């Protein structure tokens, strides 16, 4: 059973470009969370999605950031017009639908570097 | 903000038990205690969680005090690969986001 997959693992973008980060949840998981970890800081929640729905986006910056989790395919975190301050590790986690189990399982992360 | 307090760092000799404390004095009745760890810059790894009873799995044991205001994560025989930042998280039931604090940086020493 493959774990949470994220790609790319490393992404370099110049200021002003767009970054697209993908997350494929574990098989059977229908909940996806995105977290960001700035250099030398802790992880901060960004957004929580279920298939085709954004449940909680209270941690998302108001501008330039968006997320989706379509019916088919991976969840996408999109950052438009990247700036140097967006350089961070972005982690995706998934959890199952089963009400008895709420553990979140994390992917290896995407390290975004903005030059 | 995180609802837990942990020491910033701890050392443990290889092969000995590592006991990581966590204070969560404002925990409410429907909130669970979760433990995760992050090895170097990898994705966080789920360890264990509990509500009020002590819990044990293949990785660790979780001891929660009777008043639930604090808990201890126990790694029974620490190895060098257990060197990581350990996060204690209080979380209500359901698919709520995890709120990470600064955690405890555990260094296992040969």
C-alpha cells in the first residue's frame, strides 16, 4: 500500500512564476491537508479538502494561493506569482473516511525554492 | 497557537528509554493527545494517540495522567534513528487540522 505521494520533490521557480504542487493521498483516503514549513519554523496548516470540496482554508494566504482536490486525480496546491517568501517545504497529509480513525499520514514534501 | 508545552530539547543514551513529557493543562473532554515526529526534514510521522487510557503500539507507549493535564511518550529502547523533533498535539475528534508547536528535539546519543 503506497503512502502519500508528492511531486515534484524539489521545485525551483523564479520570482513571478507559478508553482504547482501535487499530492496523491493514500489509497482509500478521501481527506487531504496541506501544511507549510518555512525554514527553521514549525509546520503550519494551510487548507483541508475532501473530493471536490474545500472544507477549511483558514490557513491559506488570501492572495496567490489556491488548492483543489478534483474528483479524479491528485490534489493540487497552486501558487501564482511566487515570491522569495514562498520558499518552504510544503507537506501534504491524508486521512481515511473511516470515522474511527483520524490519523493523518504525511508525504515526503515538496521543497520550493524561489530565486 | 499550540495548546501544549514541551521541553525544547532532550538527550537520551542509545538503548535506554526516552521519556518525552507534554503539558496540556487546558485540554477539554473531547480532545485527544496525538504524537508525531519529524526526522530531519522528512514528512511528519504519526506515532500514537490517546484519549484517557494509556496506549501502546509497536513504536511507543503513551501515558496520560488521570486528570489528563499532561502525558508522556515513551520510546522503550531508543536508537539513533529515533533522533527527531517530537510533537505533542491536542486535537478534537474528527478530521480537524493538526496544530504543531515547536516540539522537543530528541537527540539519541551512542
